[in-house]
């Protein structure tokens, strides 16, 4: 089962620091993947789904990434402030896609996604990891 949901979103702001830029002053592309991970955390937090509670509340390891992708349309540089709008763009049974739109004011800078899976298992024992249906309360909180 797959459906699309964009009802709930969160916007997170990032200041591009000197250490985020290459010698030409342009933001190193790899930072966008780090920032997408951070923006996912803030999306879940804004929805009232704290990652820190997953083990106790749902007996879950978390939501590891299955794939990540980025498209870059305009450079950012040291001193810029990025607004990252994040939302769940697709729901599956045990997986979902988080889309992230990076802007500087009205200028589109980048768009990326992370496909993640709800995962159960025993920490430190990868052989026990397995996907599981996403709990209804997580889905509802995020607009699914």
C-alpha cells in the first residue's frame, strides 16, 4: 500500500557556516545529506514523535535510510540562511519517503529525499533487524 501525504510539514533553518563551504565559497554538496538527516529529526519532533522514545514506545530500532537523493539547482554559500521544508511525500507499509526542499528566500537551492524504513530488532545485532508496519500513531502524527 502506497499513498501520498503532504498535510504535515516542518521548516527548519540552517546557517551556512565557513566550514560548510569549499575553497570557492560554495556549500559542499555532502552537507545537504547531513542537513536532510537533521531536518527529518526536526520534522518528527515537530509532530510530537521523539526519536529518543522509539525503543520504549514502539520497541523499534528506528528508521534507517534505504536510499537518499539530492538535486541541486542553485548554489548556497558561506553566510546564507537556508530554509528547509520537510514532509512525508509517500507512505508504504513499512517504508516512507521524506522530501526536503531547500530555499534561500524564494530561490530554490536544492531538493532531496530520504527513503526510510521502520525497523525492529536488537541493538548491536544486525542479524535481528527487520522491517515492520509503521505504527498508526506515527503515521497520523505526520499526516499519513
